[in-house]
């Protein structure tokens, strides 16, 4: 949400990404096991961040994460699907689909 205060909403909106990342880091598969290790999520998040343009929208990070997961996990289709599902669910939980 853009605001006229807070440099356009920088602090107001910062926790949206934090919450989405929390959901990723704590995501589990149907068996209750972590989808990825924290270190793997951290790598995907970093790789997604460096792909973003100067003034990205929330949806841009969502898509960048999906793209990076697709590339990074290309050799393991079930894990790629699980990671992309976790990414989609994390962003849905913060009302960014």
C-alpha cells in the first residue's frame, strides 16, 4: 500500500515480505518435513533479490522466487513443484497472489 507518509510506505509494508519469508522458511510438505533447508531458501531468496529491478512490486519478488526455484531445482521435478507451491502459499498468506 502506497502512503503519503513513511517514504511511500516503506516501513508500513516492510513486514509483508518478512512474513512471506517466514512462511517459506517454515514451509513443510504433506509429510510434515521442511520443503527446503533454511540455507536453500536463503540462497533462492538471495538469487531472487538480485534479479529485481530498482523499484519492484510485491508480485515481482513472488515471480522472481518462482523463476529461481524453477532453475535451481530443475533436476528434481517433485522438489521444484513443492518449492513453487510453498512460494505461492507463502505469498497467498500475506494476500499477494
